[in-house]
């Protein structure tokens, strides 16, 4: 079993079975999705998911097998920001990312470097 730290995400893997530990931070959500896309494309079996803050939200959506491109679309959608803001102590402007695709690509690239 190997533990890999991709700054905001930990991958614990053995062959093609993997456990995800997803950190918080709004912008990190797009990076999580990029890693998820790589894992899906390369037939990794996600066995367990743990997360905090945005990591827990993304983790729930991964567990529900929502497609990564749909997750990026949701993150870009201003309606989700409008929905979440009343429940948060501070503005969650990071969900309104114009560069979520760039962050997605970072996550995908980091997973590819480590696992590919």
C-alpha cells in the first residue's frame, strides 16, 4: 500500500484499488475532480472516500458516480454559489471559478505523474 500526497488530496493505493482523502478549500474541488477523472479513465476501483468541506461534497458526488465533467459544470454554475452562500459564514466565491478547467487539469496531471 502506498500513500501519495497531492497537496490537497491523499491517494492510498494498492494495484488498481484506491482510497481517497479529499481536503477542504473551494478551489481544491476542481483538482479533486481532475484526479477522479484520471482514476475513472484508468479503471481504478475507489474503495473508500473521506473528505472535509468541499472534499466531503466532492466525495459524496464521486460515491454517487456523478461524471467528472458534470461535476465541473456544477462548479461553474453560479446557482450553486447562490444556494450555498446563505449557509456559509463567509462568501464562497471560489465556487464561481472561471478557471476550474485549469484546476481540473492540474489534478488530472498530478494523478497521471504519480500513478501513470
